[in-house]
C-alpha cells in the first residue's frame, strides 16, 4: 500500500508514529491523483485550489471530481496550513508578496505539485507569469527542499509552508491558508492502516506536534468534504 500525493511533514511523521506500515511516494498533488486513477496508491495527500473560484474558497474537491469521476473515493480533511513565501531571515530583500518576486531567484516545485499550481494562480492574480521571475532550473521535490534552497542562498524565495520556514529558522510571508486533504478509497478507510492513522490524528500527541510545527490548524481533522458515488 502506497501513500502518494503532496509531501506534508505532519503526515510523514504521523504515518511513522502511528505505525501504519504504509510506504510513501510523495510526487505532488496531481501525481497523487494520477496514481489514484491508476489504482497505484491507497491514498493521496492534496492541496489543490479549485479552479474558477477565488483562491481559498474551495480546495481539492473539484480536482477529485474531475480526475476521479464516478470513483468511490472520500476526501478527508487532514489539516489547514499557512502557505506563503519562505525567505531569508529578517527578509532583507523586503519580499512581501508575489509582486516582489520579479527578477528574483525563486525555487519552484515540480509541475505536479500543489505548490506549483498555487504559485501559478497567485502570479496570474497579480498580472504576472512564470516568465517574470527567475525560476531555478531544478525544482524542489519536497517542502524541505524549498527551505534548504533559501537557507543555502541558492534562492531568494520559494513558496512553502510556515512549518518548514520555522524548522530552518527562515523568514515567512503568509499568503493563504490552504486545506490539505487525504483522498482515500472508501474501502481503504476501514483497513487497519488507515484506522490507525485516523485514530492517531485524534490523539493529544498529534495535536501537540501540529502546534509545535507551527502554521497548522488541525481542528477540522477528519471532516469529510466529499464522498464519491
């Protein structure tokens, strides 16, 4: 059984702590839905802003309905996360929004990542495109890779979550609160591995660790936002 989709440090940790025995293959939100469509994953983590709606109004469900149309899948809330620009400590370049990314070296994500989709939307809303920024040729594969690129001075900024900025003691410019969901086959919800994960998500240890990481709101954990046919 494989967990695909977007890398999330809280999920990565919880899968181990709950002793689920599940393997991970984090390749991005869109890659996770692709794996689900080919029955290559038991569940996928996603944080995709739904199209045709203002950013922040709706997450993941529209993408699931299109890419897994008619499939017996459930969308379960994992946590809400503060997403924004990870910058150098004290933000010496005074980057306070995507408009300030013009001509800056930016570490991007692979095209299948939810962060890539979100950055594209944010640039569009600002009347910009990827051609207006200097994207580093090799994209980051995980949230930690984004923070490491900024910490090493290889990038001026990158889109990522607050928890990673904190872990690397970097600056953070909040832009949006996103919802990170688990897309799960309905039958898999009742399997031992998933039951362990869901039970662990209701524990005090889980809540305390989410608070410790920072930038997480796990109060909606377990909410079902979509239940396929």
